[in-house]
C-alpha cells in the first residue's frame, strides 16, 4: 500500500494503487484542476500514471518550468492533430519543444501559406474547446511500425523502426487522432489555451539536404493569455529593434555569402566602431594599460604549445603557405601578448604589466549559429592581459571590475549581473592550479564587494572567469565583459620575471575584455537604443537642412563651423520639400536637425528639431555648438532638450 511523500516532507498513506491525479485530488480540488503532470521519484509522468509502491511525488502545474514544457509539447500535438484534420494527406514527423515554444515538421505536397496557418490555429482552438481527454497506449515495436504504415505515416514508421526491436512504443492520442510519443502530456486538450503559430519554413527530413523538404510550422505556447501576450509584445519589440534591419536602414554594415560571419562595415558603421575604440583607448590609457598589436597569423606550433589546438582546435582556421608551413589565424590574443612579455628580462618592478590590443580574431562557428553582429566568425576584441604577481591578483581584479562597471554606465547600462564560472570539463593544468585560481578570483569578488552567481563548468580552458551580463532596455541579458585568472598559459609559453628574491618566477595572467566583441557590442547598442544612439556615438550627429537654395551658402558655413569643433555633421541642400527631408533624417535617427530658412540665414541662427520630433526653437550658432559639445562630452548625461526647457523656464 503506497506511502506518498510530498515535496514538503509530509506523507500520505493510500489503501490501494493510485494515480497522480488522485494524489493531487487528495491534496485539494484546486491542485487537482491545475495538475498537468506529476513527478514520481524524479521522473515526469502523466497525471493518469498509476503509483503502486512507496514514492515521492510532486504535482506539476503551469507554474513549473516542466509544466510549461509539457504545455508546449502537448500544443505541438494539438497542431499536428489540427493539420491532419484539415489536410488528411499531410504526414507527421517530429515536433520538439524549443525555447518559448515548439515546432512540428510535416510532409505535405506544398508549402503552407499564412492563410493555412490562420486556419490551422483556428482548428487548434476548436480541438482545445472539445476538451478531449488525452489517452495513452503501448504497442510492441513491430506492431507500432505496422500500425503507422497502415495509416500511411511513413516517416513515423521509419522513426519507430530505428528503435530497438524488444522495446514497446507509447502512443498518445486525443479523440481518434494518435501520435507516437514518449510523453508526458496534459490530461486533456482543454488545458491548452494560450498559443500562437508564428511562422512556417522549409526543413529537410533529418536535417539532411539530400532528403526531401518538409514543412516546419513554429508556434509558441504559454500557461495563460497574459503570458502569451507579454511574449508576443517582447518579440515585436525585439523585431522593431533588430540590428540586422537597422544596420541596413541606417547604412551601417552588411554581410554577404563570400564572407560568412564577417562584417563589411560602411562609413557610418565604421565611424561608430571608431568611436568605441577611441573611447576605450582613452579609458584604458587612464587606467595604466599599454596598447600593443600582434600578428593575425602565427605558426600552428605556437598554438599547440599554448593548448589552443587541443582545447579550441575545432574553432580555429588553419592556413598553409607555399613553403609548406601551417599557420593558424589567431582565435585569441593571449599567446601573442606573452610573446611581447617574453622579449627581454622582466623584473617584478615592471608588474603589473597591462597590455591591451584591439585584436581581430577568427573563430569558426557553424553557419547555422551565425546571427548578424551577435554571432560572427571574425570579430575585434577589446582585449587586455595583465601580467602580475600572485599578490597583485586581488587589487588588479578589483580595478578591472570597477573599470568595466564604469564603462557600462557610460553606455547607459546600469543593470549588470556578474557570473562566476568555474573549471570546465575540457581544461589544461593541475587541480591544484585550478584551486588556487578559483580561490584568488573569489577573494577579489569579496574585496570588490560584488555579488556573483555560480555558472558551473563554464570557465575558459585555462582558468576560471567572471562574466559581466548586461540587461538591455527590453529585459534581455547579454554577456559582454569577462575577467579570467590564468595560472596556466604563462608557464606553458615560458613567461617569467625576476622577483625581489632574484629568482625566476612565472607571472599570473589576467585576461580581460570589456565590450567583449566590438561587433557584438555594437549590435547590442543598436538594439538597446532602437538605433537612436546617444549623440556621442551617433555616426552623424546633426544634419544642416536648407529650406530653399537661397540658404545654401549659410548651411555650408554652419556645417564647416561645427565640423571644425569636431562634430560629425552633414548637410542636406537637395531641392526637396522640408517635410520630406525631416522625415528621412528622422528615420535615419540623426539626433539633431538644424534647419535654416531666410529668417535664420539672415539672423545667423538655426531652428533645432530632435529626432523625436520635438521643436527646440531657435538658437544662435555659437550657443548651439557649445551645448552640443557639452552633451557629447558628458556622454549623453547632459541632454539639450532638458537644458533648453530649464533655460526657458528660468
Ligand atoms: Zn507527445
Ligand atoms: Zn586572453
């Protein structure tokens, strides 16, 4: 007679075997209604699963992550059910749960249209409304193969044939529709209420381009309408901000097939890129870094010694020269910086030595993983390596952490989380070295007074790391900066210094990056600001617009004057309507439109308009340029608009 232990430790005694649903019912009618599945001794099962021995049981509802997965999985079945009701010739294949939703691949004679999706979604709602009980039965493998063959479901039959002969196969169904599945599922279709089909795309059977093309329908599903709506709004927001589209619209960069994962920067995008470099160079110089530059291509042997070939080889580009030497494109800058350190005899007096490089690196990523600027194969790191003594680790780590947080604030990121990543499975160096490195980094976190969350097994192959995660304007997290403590690489590559004791010592190396990848950071900035970059970063900071050609000379003078003060300014003297010009530059997200008609040209003033459509009134050129320069120097903290309203109300 089963004794059921509940998550709070309490126990329930039953006289006979019971189902998960009955356990839920014995706790309360609310839970019985909310139950989607159960967890029996850690295994997920249907609410109809029978428990006939002592067990620990918890009830899974839509509040649990597993519950949400079960909803999504069951909604994929609901989709397949609807498709086969509407298009009986369509064959089912597979339908897994993915992030925020699910997809299902169908074999059908033609692609599904947007109208088809609407019809399918409507039918899904109908089947949900029928509130059909979800049933499960088990067949021996061969019987299951026969069963699906008879139904004309050749893909299912093929999938089942690949399962070992002795095994039995579970089938899940609702009404008279049935599919192969391991489960578990929601108890009835009525539990599936908040879903939406999002898109349809072609996909090859088993992901192999030699196979036939299937129709993949994507959808999202949630516990309730509110969650669904929030998600759809989030997606809409993210699409509005998509840096790939904005990159095109703002003429910043492009990609093309000849260089997968590598950016073609256009003049405006490159201006932004150079702003970041200039800014970082200044901050680093102030913080005592020295900038270096090391080769793109170095002998493979160096990468064998450093351990990169062993631990990172599958991401590296190799190249062979006509003299039969094999070289690698650098995936990281660290070994190069050690070569610089190794030139000449180093003394402890030179430590900490902070070497920085805007290092262009190449890392192979599968083409399916590439995503605009966010995931590329060629990128530029704002990389630095601090060579120091063990005693200096704490102070240096604290300084790096403070520098990173200060820099993020300048870019408008106030919400930063820090993760602590410890030793990964694939690593170099003894356990003792790892113990020391992890302890040193923990100590630095304590000294800096920062809180971290543990990210187990996610450290670099040569050392533990801190990861700095930014939260953007729509609540998405982006890992950017890192700080890694490394007791391994310097020894592997023969770095040493002469200590106070006149003996040779191996330095510790701190690897750190703040933006991480400049390309990716620009992608994040574009999406965070929806392309409306703060004036200090905007590729074009102001456009001087003439209303008629009579103002041409004055507009050119104004632009020249502002350019001489270091502003990035364009003129628009085209013979177009003013409204048209304003609209165009607003779409291009130029922060300020400086408009001149006869009155302005005569009075040597400008009518100022923001990209948000605000009319700030008339300014004398000298006053305006001073205000703009101050806003730029303050990195957007002093806002012209606010200062104008203050000035006018004073
Ligand atoms: Zn299923
Ligand atoms: Zn490094």
